C-alpha cells in the first residue's frame, strides 16, 4: 500500500483529497474483507473501518475470535514511537 501525502490535491475548493494505492497482499485483504462483510464497494468498507476506529475508546478494540473475546490494538511498528507505552498506545 502506498500513500503519497505530497500528492494531496484540491478536489473541491477548500477540501483536500488523498489517493491511496492498494497492491499485493493489501489489495487482496481489502477485496477479501469487502466480500466477507458484503460491502457494496471499497469506499463503504473504508468509511465503516474509520467510524469504528474513531468510536473506539482507549485506542483498542475487542473482537470475537473462535467464540472468545480478544482485545486488539495496532502493532508498535505502526504507531508514532513517542506515544507507545508497554505495547499499547497511550490515551491522547
């Protein structure tokens, strides 16, 4: 996946847009998620994912895996390092 912030362009006066390129395993995962959850398109999938992450308290989520609840949070290498405390992102 590639995100080039230098390529942000004015879409409508006063609004920015961002182009994200999904490829290889990331594109396969996106397609698999769209099919599994039956999203009508990838835009809807991404809007749902963003809404879930915005609603999450303490920057963690709980999901059901094989009938048991599991807490999930981003791996450390995905986060800004000065905001990590013992493997979990600090509240901010």
